[in-house]
């Protein structure tokens, strides 16, 4: 059967070149899944290869399942089901189950998920006399996982990472953690690829078996591979050399997960005789959308030379909107969706993209206001997120000290060293004596450690103080902000220093913004009324069975998807590009690739918007539009709405919100120009406390390099609010 019918010339080349190393640069919307599956079918039906001799590796279960379905459709009689199509982790799990004895494991070894990993890490830290409040177990889990992604074992951890307080603690925990896992016949998720690579490296006989078994190896999304995955591919492709990798360096957006863009860009060096194909014809978007995307991504220097094009008919220009604030932006976008719906479009034809999870709140509120069904793709609704539920439980306790259920939720959040047994004893006393848990928590409970007693007393004092301020009509936003500071929630997230903890901190920031917005609009604002509104929002009926709904998602979650109409919101400097990435060349290039991914999700219509002012922890700050606007020619845009200025430049050393502290030693960078020096301790509003390691440049180009735990970041001082901690 001819599996190239209906394909373009480059797609045909990709399918017919079956021998030796092949690199397929697959641009956005260029039909790469069709090429991969037709190539597999060609190998089996026309070249008479056994299905079992072909291995195709993907990143997600969804992608693997889609590939299986397409191959089965192309090859009748169930032949396609015999092809080995798996994710990296499921392939390695299959191999390790079969070869477990060579690693000293039983074939029925346990796989530890993140929860079990954290439990074991806590156990090890306790035995090593480490304070889990000072060093979060989740941070160590993250560090160990990244280490295995980089093929760094516990034995060589300190040889690979700079010695400091954090790395030395990780090193101590890492070794004992690995020892106990082996004793318990368990592997964690990061072990699956790491151990498989080690197995192939140390046992050539087993490697030969799999080289013989898999005559053809295909890898999807190669631009997203990390060091461990890269090594695995090299071993599996070893003897036959029939390796075909598919990917797009312009869509490499996961460096924070260990992905290394150089893997795809250096493929021709790793495999000197490789055959390279570029799929540049896009079947998804209009010429205008692709023109904007192409000119934007051309500003990156670390990329392969290619230009996507389409034969699709011309479409409308990209809509450009400038808004006063996030509320106005959300209101306008939802009204545009309503108008489109009235023109016989479905709600599900529309997607709203944003850079960070925290930005979803304004859109959720506007959608609820107009009774429009929606779903968050790849995440939770704003008020369903754990940290938001936690702070609401705190506020419920402040408003109603008799609410023992809310107090139970937060009594050990953040961790105060109060065990489940102690909490059960407290609850039992509360029930037996007919009093609230709030009245019990500062009692001396048998078996409760002194440290925990002190922490509980501090908790009760904090709650009592805030109850007193609430009774004295302190504003809800001030109470919420002080609560985040004094409860330890902010400090815990800052100390964790992971991408996930930064996202949670951004959500807390947005929660304070939501309280401030409520105060602005309410005639007689009160904490009780605010909580009443929240409870009504979170008690709405489940959306699981909706058939037509607007989709909301971060840009990262949009990869691989497409929509008739895309609204790309929040395109301000510091938001997109993100403040944590915009001041380094590699970070800025990845942010640009992320914008490229967002733009190329749109099929027919694209609307991009930014705000001239946004809130940060309740305070209004001026913003300027994203640099990415200036990298796209004006010919692709149509300015919509009122003719307004694009925004104003944010003042140098913009002050951060007032903090609830009695420590007068803290000063803002604004107060001491030129005072930044290596060795100074500073606080960044998102990344937390860090140490300055280097200062360079002058004026607006002055940069500072800061070490936050195990993370190193660079910032332009003129656009980064920093607080010096003397």
C-alpha cells in the first residue's frame, strides 16, 4: 500500500527514508503524527518488518494512545497493536521488570510516586536530625529527580553540583534514601530511565538483546529530551543505527524540567551521516498568524534555520487590545466570546491562554458572571487549588473560631510538627467536652513535643490577633496579607524554591488581589461577606459532563493542541516574558519559544492583549507591554478597542508592598542606589530569600546574580523589586 498518497514532498521523504539516522524537524501544525504513523505502516506493510521490531517512544500516555489508534487504523487485522508504542517511562518499566534480577531487584518491585517519595524523605530527614520546616522534603524530592534526569547518581552528587548548605543536605539525604529504597525493593519515577541507562551501560549482553529486538527506533518530541532520555536513545539505537527523531527546537519549552534543546540541535554531530527533513508546511493556521509567529521566533539565535508557511486562505489580522487592568481585560474577552457564540461558534472553539496559573482568576469570575461554562485544562479552578483552600480555612477560623473543621485543615499547615495522633486527641477532647477545637489547641496534650507546643501556641496567638483586628474592622485584604506572612505559608513556598512552589506563591498573591478587588467594588466590605461569595462560587455544580465550554489554560499546557480562536492574555513585561526568565539570554529565548507555541495554536483567529496596570499582593503597579510585540511587524496587527497608549515604563526599583514585620533592618533597593554587593542577603517577591553572588553593568543594564537555595537567577535591577535584608 502507498502510505504517501496525499502527502507533500517533504512528508514523503520523511516516510521513505527508513535506514540510518533521520532527523525530522516538524514545524507547528505540519502533520508530524501522520508522518510518524504512516512511516511505521510503511516499515511493516511495504518493507515487511515485524511489528515487534519497531519501537516508538513518546512523552505522554495520550500521545502514545493516539499513535496506537492511528497505526491500528492503517494496518488491518490487529497488526498495528504489536508495535511497541510507549512513553519513555513505560518502556523503561517494561525493561526493568524483565531484567530486575540484574539490578538486584525482584520483578515485582514497587514504584514510589511523589507522595511515597516524600514520606521516605521525611523518615530519612528525621533520622538525620534535619528540620523539615527549614528544608522542605518536596525540595529534596525535586533535587533528586533533577539529578537523575541529569544522570547524576547519589555517589557523584557533590561532584556535579556546587557545594552549599542545600546541596550538602541533599547529598546526605540522597545516599540514605537510595539505600532504604533498595532495602524495600522500591524504585521511584526518576529511577526508571536512570536505572535502564545504567543497566545498558554496565551489561552489554542485555543491551545487545534490545538492539537486536528493536530494529527501528522512533522518538517523538525529541526537543524535550533530558540527559537521561538522550542517553537511553543513544543506547537503544546503537547497533542498527535506524533512529528517527521528530521534533521542533522552536517548541522547546521545558528546560525547567531538564529538557536540553542542544539534543536536537546537535543531532547531526551525534549522528554525522544523518538525513535531515524539514516539515515547514503548516495545515492549521492562516498566513497572518504564521507570519507573526515566524518573525517572532526568528529573533532567537539558538535555533535551526526554517520558516513555516501555509497554503491556507488569508485570514483576519491579529487583534491587539490594550486594557486598563486585568478585570477589564477579562470582561472584554468574555464579551468577544459571547459575540462569537451568537455568530454560531461553539464555546469550545475558544481558548484563553495565560502565562501563569494565577492569572485564571479574573477570567473565571467573568465567565461565572455571564453563566458561561468553562474548564481549566491541566489544572484546578482557582478556588479549588490547595493553597487557596488553605488560606480560606484560615480566614474561616478567624471569622468563626467555632469552625473546628477549618481549623483541623490548617492546624499543621504549614508543618508545625503536630502528628495525626495529637490532632486526634485534640479533636476527641473537643467532642467530649463540647467545646471548640480552638479552645483546646493550646492545652498540653500528652505525648506532644515541646517544639510542637510552642508552634501551636504561636498559631493560637496569631489567630487571636487577627480575630481582634477583624473585630476592629481591619480591612479584609490587610488581614489576608498579614495571614500569609505570619502563618509561614509564604516563607515555606519561598524556601522550597521549585517551579511548583513559585506557582503556589503566585496564587496567594492573586488571592490577595481578589480580596482587594472585592473591597473596591463592595459598598460595605467585610471578611464574612467575602467568604460568603467564595463559598457560593465553590459550591457550583460539577463541570465534568459539560459538552460545550470555554477552555482556560497556561501556555505550557497548550502545547500540541489547536483552537479556532485563541486569546493570548497578560502580555506584559514581567508576566510574559516571566520576570524569572526575562533577564537572561537563554531564559528570554525560551519565553519567546513559549510565545511562538501560543501563537501557533490558533487556527483562524488570534487576539493578543496586555494591561497597563496590574495588582501584586493587592498593590497596583504600572506595566509595559511585552517586548514580543516589538518583534512582530505592525502589518500583522489590528489595534482594537479604544486607542490607548501601550503602557508606561515601570519605574526603576519599584517599591514592593509593605510587609507585616517589626524588623526595621529591612530596606528597599530604592533607598540605597549602588548598595548591592556580592554576599548581601536579599528578598525577591517571588523567589524569596537569596544571596547576591555577582553585580555587573551600569544604569538600566545593571544586573545582579542571586543564588536562591539550589537555584541561580539573573535580574535587571531596574525592573526587579529587591529588598535588602541587612
